[in-house]
């Protein structure tokens, strides 16, 4: 009997045949599909809600410790202002007021400034205010407001009570010496050049609100006021100091034969005056000459504008004066200031032959004076010791009695 079974199918494989690989898409179609997929993914990512922002580092300016105009000059003003604010805080402490809130805020600001290290030069190693080194700071503080500083006069600092510089009208002598011969003996000519120490005190009134304000910008305002006052006095004394309780200036030391009356007010006379001044100093044959010694013209504002506006048939007589920022005559700088108002003088001089001596560092202090209390003001004071020396008496010349 034959057995009905499934033997005929047991040995057959049950695995389905592997389908054939699809044909490759054309390159153009594959590129289009990839591009569409990329666009879809980017759109999906963009539609997701943004995650919470992480805490970012603070990169903005600290309005208390940063200057709105951060220039070297402004930082010098701010440094002086910080000294004045510190003196103001010290005065409040002397009167037992430093613990009041309005003074505590100023104290905290000064401590923050100290910790920030922005004005390292004005603090000593113990954190207190250091004494100013005036050889550079005081000169630079006054330069923008002083025609003498801008002209490039020389400075000598920290010499104490007195310093002998040499002899008047005598510089370095050069000789040809034969073999075996000694140099000729130099004789003193015109006396010694000695820098003395005359006390310069600059005072001004400021509001208590401004001094208590704890910002670097307010410190710069305070410092700029003090620097401008000192610069004005330096010009006044440096040019026309009479030596009575103050130094002698240029006018008191120069050769009086170098002071001559103006030629007159016509165009020809103005040319004669300006050219004559240059000639008078050039003929003195001072070592280095006009260029190396930084020759410059100076006058009051009225005389400057009179020369600036002079015209003839050919046009402007002094066209270089039309540049009010950097005016020149005969190729030399021209400086003008109301310091000389009313003097009726036009001058020319060699800046490098005028020396400003700054004997001691600038000291600052605060105090009440007169009506300060009722006006809620305070008087600031800066004190230093200065002197002026003109090395060659013929290094300056002036025309007097200007009619223009």
C-alpha cells in the first residue's frame, strides 16, 4: 500500500528567491531628490522652538569705570580727577561724614577703580594714591590748553629748591685743537642759569554733587578743569611774568633790544613785522637755528584774526593762517591765546630755549572757602613749585603797540 505522504514536497526549499536590485536612478533625478530632502530637514529644524539661552558673559562697558571718550588725554584728566575725588573723600572723613551714604558710594567707586587696575600709575603698592611724577603727567595735562606747552618748551622736574643749568647765552663750544695743546679756557658769560622754586597755586570751585558722583567721566571733568586753570597760568607767567612773587617770564628775561615797535597797520607793515621777527631771532645765530629749536609765532586772538583776514589784490596775504587748526607763517607754527589779550604784542621765539622747571609734584587738596557751604560747592586747590629760564636772551623777539 502506498503511503500517502508529503515526501514529495519535504525536500523542496521554502526560501523565497532574492529580488533583483532596482535599476539605478538617472543622475539628474537623484540630485533633485537629495536637494529636496535637504530642504525638508532644514525646514523641520528651523520650525523647532529655540532652547533657553545660556548665561552669556557680560561684554558691555561698565558705565562707571569706562570713559565715553577713551583717549590718552581724557585718561590723564580722569587720573587727576580721581586724585581730587580722593582728597574730597578724605576731607569728608576728617569731618566724620565719610559713613554717610552719599560719601560711601564715592568710596566704593574709588575702591572699584583701584581693583580694576585701569589707573595703576596713580596708586602705590599699598593701594593709596601715589604722588604724581610731574615730568610727564603735568606737562601732558596742560598741553591742550597751553600755547607754550604746545609749542614744545622744555621741562625739567623734581629738582627740589634750586638747580643750576649752565650760563646765560653760552652753549657748547667747538674748537680745533693742535696736537699737545689744551682746549681754550671757557669764560662765564652773562651769569648763571638757575631754576628756582616759586609756588603755583591753582584754585577753583566745584559742586559737591559732581565730586560725589562715582563715574570716570565725572572724574575727567574735574581733572580737566584743574588742568585748564594751571595751563592758563603757565602761559601767563611764562610769557609775561614780572618776577614779583612769581617767576620772570620771557618778557622779563629777553634782550630788550629784541622788543621793537610795530612797523604799522598797512599790509606792507604787517609783512615787515612778521618777517622782521623771524630775522631778529635768526640773526642771533643760536645753535640749532630756528627749525631745530622749534620756532613759533604768538599773539592774542585779535591780532591773529587781523593777520588772517589781510588781503591784497592777489588774495590772502597770509594764506596759511586760514587753517585755524594748525596756522603757520613763514612755515612756522602760530599760536594765539586770550592770555595775551590787551598786550598788543606779536612775538616770535624758540620754544626749545625756554625751560619750565617743575620742582615738586603736583599736590591736590579740598576745602570750604567763603560762600561754598551755602552754595553747596567746594574749593579745589592744586599746588606745585615752578620756574622759567630763557637760555638765550635773543631767542625771542616781539613787536609792540600793534595797531591791528
